[in-house]
């Protein structure tokens, strides 16, 4: 076996609200739920998308009646805001400038993010999205704060 490193990476934050704006126009917004920044690597596939969406939708980071992190975003009927962020796949281990050699090409990344958008509705009816390749402004209120890095 050859270790190829993690595939798709996501940074998820439990939020009370989050939104994403492009050119001063809000294009996605959720109330309570998960803001997920998605980094797509060259080796990611549609299967990786399903694995990541399943993990995001079912990761138990919301409090139950006893105050324990025991509920998923689907269990609380929360929203999921998915924002593409290629800088997550940067290699920062050497020097003072990140390397993006592992990042998916704009074509491959765009195709997979479009697929994420198609498939997200299978996991929640409250999905919202950033725009692949755009300069986005993201606003959020992190609840906790609660933030996790997920790898598939």
C-alpha cells in the first residue's frame, strides 16, 4: 500500500448563521447548521464527494438535551453551507509560500463542486453554496466555537 495522503478535506464549523457573498450579492445563507469549507484534490472523485457529504451530514457536533455533542445537522434539521476553498489542500510544510500541487485543476474542481451541489440535497433540504472560482466573502457566527477538520 502506498499512502497518498488524505483525499477531500473539509473544515466544518457549527454555526448559528452563515452566509456567502459574491460581488456584494448574497448567494447562499443558512441559519443554525454547518458551514463547510471544501478543499478538492487532484485525486478526488464522485465517490469522495459522497463520503464527505455523508460525513458532514452525520457528524455529531450538536448538543442533545444533556448538553453532549451527540446530534448531527440532519438530526436537528439544520442547514449546510458548502463553500469551495482550494487553499485547504495547500502544502505548507516547506518554505514560506504554499504549494498547490495537490489542488484539483479548475476544470476538475469545478466539475466536482457542481456534483457536490447536485448531491447535497440528498443529505439536507437546507443546502446553500458558495461559487467555485469566485472571490467570496463569508460571514458566520461560530457556535461554541466548534470547528473540525474532516478528511475522507
